[in-house]
């Protein structure tokens, strides 16, 4: 999660320091899989499954009058989500530590892009967005309550305690649904992307809380799609000689090529091969290039790097400050098949990975209608579960 310097004390005050599990705490992490863990695999078939929320991982520390929202990278987030502070203080026990996710939920599902906009240095904009796109907190673990350290207990025990502590909780606080039924979890896995969720979590009921360790399993879909290669970025250690990433595009129904993400993770020798192989496509870039308007603006030092109605690479944002977003346009003549796991809006939520080149496919055939369309799940139904 992108964060900026905040004014809060990172570890809170004296009351929080006296908690059974004081801040800061690194959240327990997960290993990625693309299928639900085998019933006969370790630790057996006694898994607890939950939705994987696509938001900002957040730990909540509450002690009396002190409340701290801590990000995954141990930064305070109180100032960015002021609308959560009062309702959390009203509903949480006097002394507790929760693990969960801050999300922005809309009528059509989770909106990660709206959530990103909440991290802003201007207090006036934070206040405006808190009203326009209010956040919710979805709790899925309990590390401490009423002076007791629960982190060494098994997750099944912690989950039961979480349900007791938050019984009857109300907006904007939720307890994530859970199931031990693999059929239900498999159904979640197929349907949840339509609501903006990011897969399914599988947790061992006997697992203690292990800060910073990949002790859970995240099950995320793995799909392939054919994309146009519209440009490249150089590797930081090989400017002009090693490809760092390929810029991917898909055509919409109006024939416009949108930047949908990047493909990376090449071995070093192949980065050099790619640089030589793609060199001819760097020639002859003119007004016919789908992102030519952006190329012109960037070359002229233009401040506005957006092309109206079209996603283009390299657009400046708060998240790219200090990063080299420069790129090299390529003639949009090559097609590549990549794997992706999740679509957010009109682009890939995470980095794609190269599968193979598709010399047999026309670039114009690389359209959005290749993407798997999942009917949306009503978040209200998920919360009620």
C-alpha cells in the first residue's frame, strides 16, 4: 500500500504501548496458490476459508481513548480514514487488537482505485473523500482482547473470539464471512472477482499468529490473455540494452488501444535478447502509434500526460513520485500471451507474466472481450454471511 508521512506517532501513546500485543506488529502473510489446497494435504482437510479482500491491510489497536490504524508497512493511517475512528471506538472493546482490511465498497463492488485516492496529503481532500467514498473495516483476526494475548492461540480459537467480540457490529465495521465447506469456498473462488474481491484465503485452524511470516494461503485465479505490446521500459541496470518490462494493451469496442498493465520477471539473458529482438519496432513511430498523443506530450515536457478517454502508460500520480516512469514506444505489431490473476476496472490489478509470443495472432484481435467476465456478487450478501 502506498503511504506518506503522517503526523501521528507511529506506535501510538502510552495506553497502546501497554496492550498485551502492542504496536507495531507486522501482519501475518500468505503464500499464493491457484487452486484450493488439497483435502489430504497438510494440515489436512480442516481448513477455514474466507474471502480475500482487495483493500489496504490494516491492524487496529484500541486501548481506552487511544486508537491506531496501522498499515502493512507499519505506518499510521488515522489521518487518511477519519470516518472510521469514532465508530470503531464506539464498537470495539476497550482493549483489543484486530487484523483486517480497509476497503471502499460501492453498489457494484469494491473500488480499489477509490481507496487509493484516500491517501492524500491535503486534509481538506481527505475530509471530502471521507464523505464521498467512505471506507469500511473488515476484521478477520483477533490478536488481543481484554488484556489477553491471543496471538499464540490457534486461528480457529481466535476466530471464535473475534465473532464473540464483534457480535452485532454495524457499519462501517464488519466480520469477514468464513466457511469450512470446500464447495462453498470453490463457489466463492469462481464468483467473487465480479465484486472486486481478490480470491479466497485458506487458513489452518491450529496456526498461531506469526507476524511477517507467510503462514496462510491465498488462492487467486490464474488466467491468460493475448495483449498487444505497445512499448517497453528499460531495466534499471541496462538502459538501452536490457528490457525491464513490456507495456501491454487491449483494444476497446471503439478500436482504441488502452494500456492495461505490464509484463515483467524475465531472466537477465532474455532481457538482453528482447532488447535486440524488439529494436526494429522502435523505428518509424509516428502519429499512427495508438499512444502517440502521450508520446508527444512527454517529449515536449508536457505536464498533462493523459490522453482523454484512453489509458496510457507513464501517467504521473502520487504513487509514481520519485520513480522513473519513462517508456519507449514500439510499433503495435507484436502480440504476447500473458497470465493475469485479477482485473481492476479496465486494467490488470497486478503484474502479468509472459507465457509465449503469438506471431499467429493479429494485434487488432487483442480486445477486452477476451477477459473473463464474472457476474458481480452483492457485497451486502457477503457481509450478511
